[in-house]
C-alpha cells in the first residue's frame, strides 16, 4: 500500500473541503516494536489503531535498536549470540515538498548476525556495526543488505574480548580499545582503522568508554573524563576530547542519546540527574538537570526537537525542555518502579510515536500513551506479557515545508 | 592559568569597545542574524541600538549548519530574526519551531533580483508546483497521484543573492524596515544608518564594475568549490564554474569533477580558488590535475573572523575582487 502525501499546507489547498488534521492522521503510520522482558518475543503494535499487528519469536528477551530510516529494527540477544533483523514494513521517502510512505506487513528479513555476546549496535550513514563482546569483533553490514535478507558481514577485530563498540565511519572504522591490563574493565580509547584494518593515527584515550551517540554531523563517545567528539576530518575522522566542565559534580555519562532536529546530546549523570551537552558551545557545554527521584529511562523526541523525556522511579514521566534546560511538565503514569535491584529488571521504557509519547509498563502488561502537545494521558494499549524495551518507527506527515 | 588569560582577553575587548558596552542595555532590540554577512548588515543599520546574535559565525557554512539548543534560546528571546531565505538556511524551520518564537522571521532577499538555478533541470517541478498552487476542485485527486522515486526537490532559486551588491542594498533596506517595525522610536536612526551604508554599497558596486572592466573578456572564467557566485557572475560579468552545486550539502560527483577537469584542459578557465567555507582538498586536487595554480581564497557564504581579510561585507567583496583580479592578471 502506497500512501503519497503532501505537506499540510498543500493538502489544504488540494482538498479544501476536508480538515487538514484528519487527513494528516490518515496519512500517518506509526508502529511500536516491543520486546518482552520474560519471553523471547517482539510484539508489533499499530500505534495509531492501538492494535497488535504481529508477534515475532526470538531466542531470548531482546534489546531493540531501530535504524535511522526506520525500515529496520534489530533485536539484540546477547546470551543467545544473535542479532535478528526485522523489517518494520514502513518506509518513507522525503521529496522535500512532499513525502511518500510505503506500508507493508512487518517481517523478519532473514538476516541474523551471529557471534558471542552481541552488545552495542551502532548505525552511521546506513551502515550497522554490531559489536560482539565475547570475541572483541565488530560485524558490519549495510541496511540495503539487511533488508535483502543477507547475513554477509565484513569483520573487524580488536585485540581482545571487551564490552565494546564500533562505528563504521565512512571509509574508516572506529573501534573501542580493550583495557590490556584489566580484561574485564571497560575499554580505554578509540582506535581508527582504514578499510584494510590498518590503524590510522593514535588511539584516542577514553577511559571507561561506554556510551555513544550521533546528532547531526557529530558523533560522540562517553568517557570517564568527558567525551570524544568525532567529526569528518581531512581524509580521516578527526577526534577531540571534550573534558567535563570543572563545575560539574562527581559523575559521568554512560548512556548518550543524540538530539534530532537540534544538535545536542542527552546523557545520564549520577542516579538522579541527566546532562544536556552541546560539544560546540564555548560556555555551558554541559547543563545538568536535577530529577526529583532516581532515573529509570530517558528518550529524545524526534518529532518535536525542543523536548526529551525522562522517567523516574516514582512512576512519573517528565517532559524535558532541552532549550531551557529544565523539566517543563511531569505526569504520574505508573506505580513506582524502584531502581533498587538489577539494572535489567523490568521497568518502564520510553518511545515517541507521532503525537504520542509511549511508556511501557511491564508489570501491568500495557503501554501508556501521553499526548505530546498537552502532556496529558491519551490512552493505554494492552500488550500481553511484560512489555519492556520499545522502539517506534513511522512518519506523521509532518513534512517540513521549505518555502 | 587559562582562566586568567581569558579574563585578560575580556578586559582588552572591553577597553577596545567602551562605547558599545556603555550603550548596550536591556532596552536594545534583540536581533538574531542567521549568518555572518547578515549580521554585518544588521550592525550597520542597527548601530548601538541592537544586540546581535549570529547563528552561523565567521567561516561557517549555513547550508549544512546544525542548530543548537542555545540557538533556539536566542531565537526565542529575539525581537527580530533576520534570515536570507531562498532555502539557504535548511535548518530554519525546525529551529523556529523548536524556539516557539513569536518574533518576525524576516527574509532579506525578498524584493531583490532573484536568480533561478540554471543548470539543474527538474522536469517534474513545474507540474508539482502547479498542483500545489491550484486550489480549485479539479485537483481534488492531488494527494493521490503517484510520485516517481528518486525525484528530489531542491530549492528553485540560487540563495547566494548577497553576492550582488545591488541585492545587498535590498537586504539593508529590508533590515531597516524590520527594525522600524519592531522599534518605532529608533526608526529615524535606522533609516539614516541604512542610507549612509547604502551609499557605501553603491560606491562598492561601482568599484567592482570598474575593477572587473580591467580584466580581458577572454580571461573571465574561473573555478570555485561550489556555485556561490551566480549573482556575482550575473551582475559583474565573470563566469564561474564549480564542482559542487548551489548547496554544499551534496558532494560533487566524480562525473562532475571529470567534466570540469575536461573544461579546464580545453582552456576554459583562467584561475581557480578555494573557498573559506569548504574543504580545499577537492579544489587542490583539480588544480593539481590541470596545472592551474590555486589563486587564493574567496569568501563565499561567510565573512572571515575579525582579524581576517573579510571581516565585513565590504571588505569581503573587495578582497574577492582583488584576489580574482590578482590571480587572473598575475598568471
Ligand atoms: Zn553556498
């Protein structure tokens, strides 16, 4: 089914008798991919209709990563040693003045990336690099290959098994450098290799490397000392170290997200804070935001660049204004989910789907919908089991009109 | 140590501009300029009644700029937002949305002589525009017809209108209008400043024409990195070729580069230049393959920093003309 649509203004002109809002809804498609905490399955939900479209069986409960294009969702199953690719069924082509959405049934593409203990999966410019901690190996594959069902990867090895990360960065690969003295510890830097696997330049130091994100043309890694900031240099990636500001309290980010529409990074910082980072800023590169309770999860809004969301253990969802650098709204959604216990215990996770912020409530077996504009409850969707990790893909017909 | 150095630098800046600091106040008009050339125009019109925040600074590339939360905060707090328009600022819409600003967004190229993009044919474009423009019932199926894959809609117009000094005069007039609308009490001053600066621009235009007149007609073809000089070509009679199109967003194709190299080898170019906003590598490569010597650096879409040769718009145009002339006549 192909649904070409025009921008809202163009629609209003072309179909003057119908309200544009209802048309926009007709022309939107949003899907939620929800991994269960207890069962090896991913449930696909039509976010607009509130119905379950399909359920895919995996080897074990997974963490999920969606591609930039939204065409692919990866289910990473660390102990089972496999990354399974799912075609979301939604593809979108931006033609500037209008866009085309293609909607098909979601399906397993047939691509499986196998190896010992896959962990981080990172996309850069349409190439995915899955890092296999148990081998210290990155397996790289393009989105085109994945959608075609191929499992043919190129491999790049590091010196030792590690809880690592790799980024396929144009003609180069950025690889975490294992800690040679303490094999169980986090990596200590980033090594750049060329297409032949030959090291380019020095290893950029990044003690306790954990966390990576892209926003616009910037790629960053989180270190105990600050961030590594990667840009396209002259012939090879250029890496600089941005130290944490002197005024920051003790702490570090270990999970980073990249802003969409605005260029910034959002990270955890201690148990009850988040940090907003603009690596290009001369002053206030790091802005700390205090939370009322310990943090459970956070997400950026890909539709409304001004906002990000944080869930805290008291069951509240907070709307974070990334421009003002403060919590703008809070909404009680679930029973408390204490951060005591294992990090991977079932707790709420956040995704943004069109006009809604969606929060999983694993112990109640449902998703909460919050209207992103009014920040009020907007319904629930029952999902059997313990709905836990969640990603959304889709398009709301919000084409940015360039006049 | 580094803090003390910074403090010292700040103090010396203060002593250099005591008048500006003395008059800057909360009463001043808060102006956001999308890039450095517009900021210079705004400074000339606004004088000490305006505080200007520049989004894309010296040597920055507005085509590919990524707006930051601080930019959204500046736009949110602005009384007037000055932009080029013609799709130069691809980031504008999302920045304005994120800011939630109520300030007028003023497109300074409006009312200027605007050039269509010449050498990029878009066969569907006319049809599409007709569909969008026509509101009549006959187009009720407009939302349903199929669109071909790979059809990309770029800007229809060349955004680099400031490379014509006559257009720069229009920008300045538009700024004065915008400032008057936002600050009626300062209007007489803005108009007087705009007139005075406009006379300087008039003289600059004449100066450029005179300088170009000294270049032989068969030596007026030059190479730059991207198609930023269409207006300069149109107004002053030089021919510019570039491996990249009117936006730096898409990289030059190998075929475009090969075609350009063939043209140069057929003796179609007298000089080649790097630009301040783009990586010089491609131009250096083309120069190396064709035996042309890089004739210097042109300032296309941004000023230099304060200590550079193009710290103001007038200095930028003079520097470009002198650099072009020097390279052609020196060769
Ligand atoms: Zn340009």
